[in-house]
C-alpha cells in the first residue's frame, strides 16, 4: 500500500570527437517570418537583432567532449545524460551562457537546454517525424523561462515541454530524454567512463553566479508569465516535475530527502517509481511495469535498491545491474528537476506530492 497523499500534489567508450555539425551562419532576424507573436504568445518577448548577435546567446553547435576532467570541480552542478549505456556530462558553468547545445550523442541529434533563471534543464531528440534534425537557439522569453527557435522553420518552442508553441511546426512535440541534475562528483561515481563538455577554465568566472534553486526572478521573466505565480510552494523550491498522460505532479526534493531513494507511485494510470538520491539534485521517474509484471521497489542497507519480485538491484538510471533482470532498462517517464514556479507555469493543474 502506498502511504502517500497527493494533493495541492562493460560500457563502450564514447567517441571523444562526437558533436553536432556546425550550423550555417544566419542573419539575425526580428519577428519570425509568418508568426504573429503578439497574437499567438502575447506574454512573449523576443530579443532584438543586436541582442541575438551577442556571444552569450550563440548555441553550442560543435562542442568539444573530453575524458580529461581537469576543468571540472567535484562540487560543480552538471547536466548528465545516460543514453544507450553511454554517459555525457555538461557542467552548469559552461551551459549558463549559451543555454542551448545542439549535439550528437551516440549518433542521435539531441537538444540540451538550461535555463539558469528557473534551474530547469531538459534533453530532447532534436527531430520531428519527416524532418531532418533541427538546430535550436534562444529567441526570447516566455512564461517565466526561455523561448527557443528552430533555425529551419522559425517555429518557437518551449524548453520545458519540448512543444512547438507557434510557427509552421505548432503543436509538434520533441521526444524527451532522461537528463539528470547532480554534482560532478556524484555523476562521476555513477558513470566513471563519462565524457564531459569542455570549455576554457579561464571563462568560468564570466559565466554568471546562478546556481540550482538560487532565489529571485528577474522582472523580465516575471513579466513573461502567462499566469500569476503559483504560491503553493516557494518559487525557487526545487522539484522533480513528472508528467504522465494528462496528469502532472511535483515531487519537492526536500520531501524526497525523507522518502528514501524510491517512491512507488501511480500517475495518470502509469505505475511508476521515483528514483532519487536523497539530499541531492538527482531524481528521475520510470515505469514500474516490465512485461506483464508491475514491480514494487524497496531499499535496504543490505540490498540497496531492489525489486520485491526478483530481488534484482537497480541503479539511479532505472537499469537493473544484478539479479535475474540484469540489463533491463525501465521505460522513462517524462520528468526532470527544476524550480517550482517554472513547472507550475507550464502545468498549472499539477499536484504536489506530500508525505502522509
């Protein structure tokens, strides 16, 4: 029985030279062609042409990956992606200014985004059916966070939901990929063969001082909100936002500190498990159904995280690492860590998970 109330709520080494091909240079534009932004997204503000030319708004189209870790510190927050049993890390301090990276991971085109204002990061497959891989950049602000533009069609996208909000691809959705937020030391412990995004350490201090969950919302971001702030939680409370079907739920990381590393739950008819490292930024959700069986997860000092049915052991990425189910990967449920206000802005109907 679930004792919770939901109201209010051997690894192959990756190719070091991997990356997305550089995009052709484009002239800076004002209003996107054929889009009446004021009518379709009345709270949006677009950057002027001169702003779009500034270096801090240029996306990372051809980043350098390295297995030399000298430029990363143990307490650096990072964005971690684990795909097809290969791992990549993107330090916060590198991603703060470009906000967007167009990369190729394991031959897949991937969009990675970070909004330092709302501490929200996401990864998506950068393609929609019938189209070549899309390349993205920041175009402006909308609903308390960034507004993205794909450089093929000029459509405008949400960096949190991966939905095209306006333009030729309106209503298209990018498939979301599991992305972890945690400290570099924690990621390296989980993935000792990871690659990490490189930047000159001398540029660290010029990248700003925002950090996960830092307080305050700049006036221009507040003005872009479609609705008033949802004050059920402090605006900068870090939550795991989970979406299953038409349902959404926020799991405050402060609450997950007290649950232990597993929460068996149900959302939108999906049996799922929240896997977290209490006291850290690491949290993701996965389906508990494997074939015809719905697993129940437990944690003990002796066995670690395991399922009751087969006693297989599982890691934070929803992967069985020992026991009868070794090698099984749980299906990812749309989820990611960010500040409460941004998740609530996108999902105003979201419940908030509370301990009973």
